[in-house]
C-alpha cells in the first residue's frame, strides 16, 4: 500500500472515531438518554431479559419470566408497586389464625379467567397441588414447602399407617428436632385477634370439615417413597425401624396438602410452621393460578397462544419466541378499569449494549434491571431517566470452607478484614458497602447486625495467629511467604462486572495481606456446577436477590447444608432460624433473625461485599412504574403520560401512598 | 454424474450420524445443567426435573432413544429449556429469519464483490483497483462484531435513520444494517477472489484468441472471461451460502434477530441438548448439500472437470 493510501485509511478511521465522539458528546447535554417521544398508541414496549422458558407460571424461577407472569396471571395477592408489600388481588382480604400458621382467604366474586369462566377457591387448590406435583417439576416448588405436607408430597414421600388401627405414626415420636407444632394444639378456628375480626357470616352453621380437623392433628411421620432411601432412613434410627415394622406405607397424595376450598370463595391454607411472612410470599409466580381445564386438555402445549387461558390484567395476543410477546388488556380481568395500557410488548433480549441502543433510539420504553453496562454508567447515571433505587440483592464472595487453609475461621476473617468495601462502593458507584448478609436498608424495622469493618491490621494479625505471618517489606508492602497461594483461587463467571470485582478483591488482598490470589473465569453453567460441587479452592463470586420481601430469603441460603456452595453448615444456625420463625411477634422474630444473621457473619463462610442498587432506565413518559427493591412491576398501574409537565424527571417518588 | 451425486448423498448419512454422536457426547461431557441457577435447587426438585426428561436413564438408553427418534421420525425432540417447544418447530420458525438475512447478504456480496473484483482486474493497477482492494482489505480485517456496532452507532444512534436491532419482518428497514454487516467480509473475499481469477483468465490463451477473433471487449469479458474467472468464487461461495443460510451467531446476537444462530448459541449456553443437536445436525446437512451443489456447478462451468 502506498503512503497516500495509508493516509487515506487513517483519515477514514479517524472519521469513524469523530462520529463516535461527537454523538456521545452531544448526548451528554440532554436531560434524558436518547429520544423521548411517547409511542402513538397506549402500548408499552419493554425488554424483560432472556427468552421466557415457558408461559406457565409454575415452571420458571427466572425474573424475566416473573414480570411476564405478572401481566398474565393473578394470585391471592399482588406486590405493591413501590414497597412490594402484599396487597389484595384475587383475595379481597385474609385472616391469619392466632399464631400465623393458618390463613383464611376471602376471594372476590368477580374474578374471571380470560375465557370468562369464574375464578373460585378450587382454582387455587388445583394450581397449588399442580405446582407441587413431582411431574410438574416446578423449580419454585420449595417456596410452597411451608404448606403442611407440601414438602413430603413434592418429594414423593409416604406416611406410615398401622393396618390394624388405621392410625398414622407421628413425627415427633421419632425426632426431637421436629419443630413444635402450631396447629395440633390450637383450636380449629382461632382467628379472634386478627385484623378482620368480624365473624364469617357466610360460613356460619357449616360443620368443620374432616380435612380441617385432620390438619389440626399432630404432624405425621413421613419416610422416603423409594425402598432404597427408606431403608437408609430406617437403618439410621433403630427406634424408628422397630416402630415401622409391620406397618403399611401410604403414599402422600395431592389431597393431603394443607390447602382447602371451604366454599367457592373461601380458601384455607394450613402451614407446617408459623409463617408471619407467608402472605408476602403468595405474590410469587409459583402461587399464581393456572386454568385446570386447559392444562388437562392440552398438556404442556397449553401455553401455546392458540390454547392459553390466563387470569391477569393482560392476555396473550401473539407470541413469536425470541422476537416478541404481545399481551393485550383483558376485559375479563376483575380490575380491568384500572388497567391503562392497551398492550405490552415484551422483547426477549440479553445483550446489554443492544438493549440500550434500542432504548436510546426510542424503540423501547423501559429496560430490565442491570442493563446499563459499566462503561456507560458515567454517561447514563446523570440522566433523569436513570432508575437508581435500593435493591433487595447483595453481592458476596463464597468461601469453600471444607479445605485448608480456608477451613480456619481466622483465615477467612483475615480475608474479610482486608477488603475496603467503602472504597469498592465508591469505585463501583452504584452499590452500598455491606458487612452483613441481608441487604441494607430494605427490610423496614429489621435490626440488621453489623459485621467487621475494614481493618487490615487485624487481618494480618489473625493470619499470623493462624500460622501464616505477614511480613512488612522495606518498601512498605507486605508479603506472606508461608501462605499456600496454590491452595486458593477466585472463580467467577465470565462477565465484565464480575471481572472488575474479582480484580478489585485480588488487588486488596495483594495490597493488605501480600497474598496474590489467582483469578479463574468460566462459562456460567460450568461455574455453577463447579461452585455447587465445591470443586473450587478458596473463593467464588456470589450474588442473591430476594425471592420475597423478608430477611429469611437471604438467611435461608445457609439453612440447608451442602447447597450453599461453601460447605458450611451448622445445626445451631438452623435451630436459631427455626426459633425465630416460630415467633408470633414480628418484632421479636426480626430480633432473633438478626441474632442468627450475626452468628452467620461471625462464622464467615462468605464475605459480604455490597448491597446492590437498581440500574435501569425508563422513558420519562412512562408513569406508574417504580424502581422497587425486586424490580417487579404490577403492570396494571403503568401508563403512558403524554403531557410533558406530568412526566417523571428523575426517580419517581417512592413513598407509599 | 448421477452416480456421483448418489454416492455423495450416501456418504452424507454416516457423516450426519457422526456429527450427531459427537455433539451428543460433547454436551453430555459439558459441566452444568439447563436448570441450574444462582441458588441451587433442593435435591428433590432436581431429581423431579431429571426424571421428567429422563436424564438419569443409562447413557445408551438416552442415546438410542434420541437416535431412533431422529432416524425413524426425523424428530429431534423437545427443547429442555423452552418447555413444550419442539426442536423441529424452532428450526422451522427461525430458519426463515436466518435465511432472509443470509440470502440478502449473499446476493449483496456476490453483486458487489464480483463487480468490484472484475473492475479491479480489468483496470489493474488503476485507482479503481487500489480503491476497491483497500476496501476489500478493510472488509476482511474488520470483524463483524466491530463493523456492526460502528454501523449502528452511525446510522441508528447518531443519525436516527435506521433501527438499531430487532426483527421487523420481511422486507423491512431492520434488515439493512444486519445484511450489510453480514455481507461485508464475504463481499471482500469475493472481490479478491474474483480479481485474482479474472487476472489469471484474462492472460490465458483462449482470451487472446477471442480478442484475435475480433470479439468486442464486452463479449470477451462477459461470455468468456467471467465464466472461467469465477471458478474460485464458486468454490468459496457454496459453503459460504450454507453458513449464511443457517444463521450467524454474532450478527444475529448484535441485532437481536430470532434466527438459528441465536438459538444455537443459547442452546449451548443453556445445555439444551435436543435443541443443540437439532441445530448442529441441520447445519451439517445444509453444509454437505451446499458442497454437493458446488461440485455440480463446477462440472457445469468447467468442461474439464468430470466425475
């Protein structure tokens, strides 16, 4: 290539660069990111994330799907658009019993499916049983385990019955750790102190059902349904083995689950434990109802657009997978008068820059959480359409506590002490430093405990105490020659922001402890597999967002052994959580939960890093949509405002009204 | 000739089976599951999911069942990730999208590439030659994941002329940017191949004879030179067309198109075994058929080639 040609090429490249720079400079002066022309019709165009796995609310546990389900299906309660507290939906009101172990829901009489059929309590009974049936393979079934016998039914366990007397064996006779039983001791109807204390006029004179009486008998013993598992369980407990001899095994049926339609419009749910938070859980997708007739007729094809019947504010109009899902206002919906949008177009997309481009040119009106790429934050954060709210989500670092040197709590603490989380939060810009395991400032009145603050001096001391003295070198830096660096690493799944966090941690440990931890990135599903099976040494990236608005959704990550990715399990911690959940007084319960949380952070099976913040954008003309802590939006309140005077300039007012 | 085609078709079958088997083996070896998430599922629920899709059956049973269903019914089964969606249905739905973009890009690449290459050859060492070859060099060295965003930046984000992404049906303005992005590299290759081929042919004896016979330059180029000069282009564009038809991962992702390429990448990230096998098999079949077509076209264009 001649010199002239080379100069020509350079000029060409330079002009590309100029265009790029000029447009980013131009957009800096604008109050909003990109165009702000409302769509012509009352149509809301939203990027909800990955392609939905299914339109069946029992199947998927993803958040992109959750938002679609909220448009299509209704439940007993719905999230409040700002606070995410439960507010009445298909249940007009509800009553807990004295210890919140049993709830009565009073359904509204004008609930209808999109095909016009009335919604009754039986639809809830069917949907709950279906979600818990093994063949449905619902990823979320575990959220319904609080319901009496839901877990053993989902696990296909059996009751044990004496063929002579017809009596079932009870759990508490064989296992002291069985929680105290709330229902067995309490009267059948103990709703006196409830919020709605008027008597159930419509139920008066009706005899108590056999089912309800049975729910108030002591918790039955359950054993694994397969012979192999059962033999194992029996061999472990000789007393049990002796008692079971000569008895028959009765498979647990869907009808045994603690859900009962008292009449067409009254539903009773009996729990296995007190559940003051239970109503808040019921807005979750797994508790939203599906149409029995359609599901039974079409099987897994029932969600196809030509068959599907729904019960939410919107119904399916067209569905082109990987392209768009169009839902339209459902005139049958009980609260159709509140619904303001004609249609919502959900676009399944996962590439963040592509999504943001679409937003900028005004082809979508809002995007899902965590869509603004790190490199764009500087430009987008200052715009008035950036939605910066507290998020019920945390970032943390898991530690494989099963191998030395990380099985020593002093070593784990040393690594925690030597991370300056304040500095991290300042650098990351949108997060808040965290020393505990629940997100800060999310759960009102929760006395969140404080963990250890940044203290590299203490970290070095503890490391020395554990047998790895940290030496200060003449140039002021540290080294820890005895520490087996080949026994630790930091793994994360390949993503720009995870990499940034990994490098930050690496630098902190290098600077404060003189230890260089190797980083290893891997593809998402490989990463999950390695972490779950504890095939990593040292540290792993972790993050969790709330399933429901209660600290327990975080604390329960360490409730069951082996599944939390750290190998840490402590029966004491489990007992503390159980005790807290038995508390009737919400304040006392929160105190005990906080105590358990303190216990957890002292054991340090993980290093808390930050409370996440929402990170998305919506056009100023989109009203009724708030950056709430779970990024879940009740769509019936969302509307397009055409008068610029009424637009949202900045984050809309989040105080509940 | 017919025998040749039949023989080639017969070889195709074991090739596809090998491809399917290797894909199946690789995805079985890959760590992770389609259902795994940030919080590990309780063991009972994991088991329910595995039982539902028969993932805990012995490997030979799973392999045999999959192969039988494919051979016997041409049915690749149901996607694991996308509940209730058949793999065949997904391919049927996404192929037109990929094909629309691919064929347009192919035509654009052929027209622009051959024209530019021929002009460059005919006017060797002229400004035209240098100009088009510089662009071709740029086209080859600029990967589509760079070119795509640059085009979007200019024509969508700055000028607001064209939509930056998404499928808008056929035909629509949404197609313009992906088609240009996709065709750039093919265009560049074709231009270079056409130039080289033409240069060689233009110097050959039969062209000199044609000129000596007093044919017009137009006739010499179009009737004689192009036919021989484009041979290298043909052998390149056959497999290229197969890849273009079956979707291109990067372009479909940048422009969020619901095509095969997008499904392909998602299926492997999701460990969606039936979907991945279906797409791989489909791409393999298309590729083999396109190669066969190239061979036939060769025989037709060059009388010296006989099978």
